[in-house]
């Protein structure tokens, strides 16, 4: 199963993302995001970072997660190379995410050649399940 | 004409109306010709967004769409809506992620022959001096938190004090480059972090700095008042509030999502999430939005100054030989407190949301600098990068029909993939 497909969009860019589990959906969303911003193939992780996020819906949690990746890229020139721990949990009306991953600092020249994402939008986002596969569509404002 | 369950009536050659129906509080009006309307009806989403905006509590007159209307988030790009300042709402979706994205035009005393022999070196120097691209940063020294707070509060006024440009420039910027109701404390730490190294940077996407030549003059009197002439070299800058603005919008979309539930505001699109202007959430967003707007004006002021210095260096000219002057700076993603004529010929204070739309004041408006009061406000409308851009002038008709608004010039007909094919 491919992790994501790029979708044609008039003004910006969009991905359809797939996963056998919700955790895989989220991790594939990260892969798709890094594909859109053109992270170089060779990166050298040198640190670990944990993320603890919570939102009132799974969709909001996914947006927050991707915005967190964007923040690390834009402010710290860093990307997550691999997630070693990745958990999603629903507690009453709150969805929580915990992950721990290896972080790689990118060279300035590599960052300069990448595509900037202004924001991960909420436009028509819905996480659905069909034929045992989770999928969602996300539009990125560039 | 029919669009889904809505009827569309033609008002004149370039104006169509979707009459108020269902949960719409006002009609929708689209400035487009017949061919554009047919295309919009096929695309569907932009027209649906015009209809959605017409649901906003407190909306006055119409949900408007300028001729470069296309698909946005919440509002269509090219969308304009004014809401009653006392009883209506404010929506970050009506401003956009890139708060105060806008355009600035500077003129020089030069002609093509003065620049062409050194054009390649000039472009290289501009690239070297003004960072572009992802995470572009460090055009000027990283600002500490105190300086950031001052910049967010005072906008272009503060950067002029830091010797980027002159006091005279301020008159030629919309709102003199400062919304005086900015509240830097309403800007998150994360937004500050994103903006600290980005003052003086273009960013990416459709942002640009262009060295242009005036190709055609349609009105000599207006051109003279603007200090422009055929064959003149000018500099056009398009950028906004960079990562700071994007983060402010994102932060407040979350706040407004909760506020909409709190104030029982039911809207057809979550990206229209909003709060009453006179609520804590509404006031906080206005304060943060104004701070981000001030960042954008500061950004364009610094970029212009850096561009001028690059030209002086490469062309080996004195200041008086270059004769570099700010013509005007306009915003096309912003919400402003303005007085306009609404229904029943009443003048009301409204919150005008312009998302991919430019303010266009007519002659004699006191908000204009003295030099332009006899002609009206310059309206800067860039075309595709590397193609024609236009300098227009605001008219009475805009003030009467569209809350003094017009298009901003970035309509997109094809996706990047389709365009490449």
C-alpha cells in the first residue's frame, strides 16, 4: 500500500494519505509532508525529541502533528528521520498523541532548496476508514 | 443561471448576484465576465465559498468576490465582506494565513539603458542581499524579544527609526505602516520565534521582488502625480508577514473554533470559524492580527531599503542619481475598521475583511497622502511573475459598491501540474 498520493490542486498542494492503522496514517502523513517540502535523501539524525499533543478531534490532532513538524523545520531546520515510539489514544472527548523520534539537523544549503509550507489547512479534512484502510485528504497552503 | 440549488442573476456585463436564500444573511455578488462565471460554475468551490461567507453574523450588504476569485480557505481568494463592528464577527479565514500579504512599488529616476548593462550583477546582488526560499532568514540581525515587541507594536515606524528608509516613506504606506491597535502580547511565543529572523526576507511561493520597466501609460496626469513615466525602472515587492503571520492565523483558527461553539455561531465551513468582534477572542485576534500586519509592513520596508542599497552599490550611483522613492504599499490580506455606506444609505463602522483583495480609495479621501488626494489611491495589481503588472487608481464606484475594494491580481486558472504540462 502506498503511503500517500499527491493530488492536483489549483492554488496549493494536497495529499491523500493512507494507513492500516491510525498510527500508520499519521506516520505516512509525516512522510508525505516531508516529500512535499523535499527533504533531502541523506540526513543525519543527531538528537531525540518527544512530542506530546492533544486535541478535541483526530483530525485536529493530525493537523497539530504536521504543524509541529513544520515548526521544527522552519525554526530549527530539523526533521524527524524516524519515529521509534508512536501512540494515539482517545480519552473521553480528547485525542492524544505521544511520539519519540530521531531528529536530524539540516544544512542551510539543503533547507534553502526546499519547498516552504505556510500552513496545514483544515479545509474539508476528514479521517475515514474504508475496506480496512484509513485515509484522509489534506491541503497544504504554499 | 443555476448553481446547485442557487439561482444566479446577471446584474450587468461584469456583475452577477446570488440572491439571498436559505441560511444566507445577504446576497453574494461576483465581479466577473460571462466566460469567468462559466468557469466558476464548473469549479464550484469558489462560488460555494461566496455563499458560505454570506452566512457570517453581522454581514453587511453582500458577500463579495473580486474578478480574480479562486478557491481559498474559508473565504475565497478575492473575497470581501464587511461585518457590523458592534454586533458582527471577525474571522481569521477572511484575512488568510499570510496576514498583510501585500505589494509595494518603488520608483527610480532610471531608464532601461541605465540598468541593462549591469542587470545580471544587480539580480545577483539582490539575491545575495534579500533572502528568499524556505525558512529564509538573517537579512538583518536576529531581533531580541524587546525589539520584536516594538516592531509588532509600531510596524514600519519602528524600522524607520532603525534607519531602514525615511519618515517620508510612512505617508505612502497604507495606514502609514502601522495599525495602532496592535497587541504584541496576543502573539504567541511560537509565532515570535518564527518571525525573529525573518524581517527583510521574501519567503517563497508566489512572493517576489521584480525590477520592472513602465511599459505603457494610460493616464498621463495620474502617472505624473505618482512620479511615473514610460520607460522608467521601478521595483515591485510582493511578500507578507512570513512565518509569524502564518502562525498567528493557525493559533487563532483554533481559538475561533472553540469560540464559535461558545457563542453558538454555526457556519458551513470550519475555516470560517469566528467570534464576535467585541468578545475577548475577537479582540485578541484583532490585536494579534494587527501586530502581524505591522510585521509585514516592517518586512517590506526593510526589503525595499536593502533593494535600494543593492542598486546603489551595483550601479555605482549617488542617492540623488538613483532618485529612489516609495510610490505606495498596499495590503491584500487584512481586516480593518472602516466607515462605509451600508443598506438604507446609512454610514456604519464595519470590519472589512479583504482576503486577496486590495483597498481602493477614491480621490479626496482623507486617508490618502496629500500628494495623491487629487487622484485617488494607487492600487498595485501584479500579474504573473515576469509578465505585466498594473498600477491602477481607486474610484468612487469601489467605495460605493465594494467597501472600497478591488482585486489583488493572483488568480490561478491551472494547478502547477497542469501548467507544467
